[in-house]
């Protein structure tokens, strides 16, 4: 699943960059979402795969904090990008004649950059919160299953739902490959 998600999201990013037909707001946000999903999964999966191979569940405190912070960063980025994509869809449906005026390249770039500025602010504020809070005990087995579902399955499903079911992306991938 991890390799499928990594390769699929990389192909989506490359197809979006290489095909001038896909240089629209929707695909700009979609390629950013693919990048965020790729990074989100890559914050936890390598360590998880290592733990499964070695049958060890050891992670250093610094490694854990770093992993949590990058996980929060990319999960938040994905959520903000989904919100921006919903706004793009709202403009397409409710204001179709004004779409190109509202969703101009400058505004789209500003929206994409603002999601990153927000996925840095949350990074540092949550890092401070974790640093100043005490550790709480919880069941690692139940949270492990939830972690796999959220960090691996959801980004992989995003790949299929938002990208590979889209005929423009399919055509761009065919031309690219």
C-alpha cells in the first residue's frame, strides 16, 4: 500500500506539472494534496515498516516528537487543501461565469501558499504544546490501528478518489507515460 501511494502520488504530481492542460486551480490544489498525502504517509510508514521487520517498537523521544510534528504538519496541510478545493468547487457551481475572474492564478497561488503558512504555524504551536505538556498513558494497540487507517489508508484512497478517477488526470498520465 505504501509503494502504491508513493508512486501514484508522484505520478499525479508529474502529470500535473508536465501537462499544460492541467495548469488550472483544481489541479494545482490536487497536486499539492498529493504531495501532502505523500509526505504524511512518509512520516510514519518507514518507522512502522522497520518495526514490523525487526519486531521492535522502540523509538527515541526526539524521533517520536519529530514524527508527531511532521504528521500534524502534513495532516493539517491536507485538511486545509481539501477546504480550498471545496471553495474552488463552490465557485465553479455557484458562480460559473465569474470563475476565471475569482479563481485567477494570483488568488490560487495565494490560497496554496496560505495553506502552507497555516501548516507551518500549526507545526510550531503544536510543537510547543507537546513540549510543555506531560505524557499521558494510553493503549498503544488501539491507537496503532487508528494510526494505520489515518496515515496510510486515507492518503491512498485520496489518490484514487481525487485523481485516478478523473479522466483529465488519466489522459495526462497516458501522455506522460
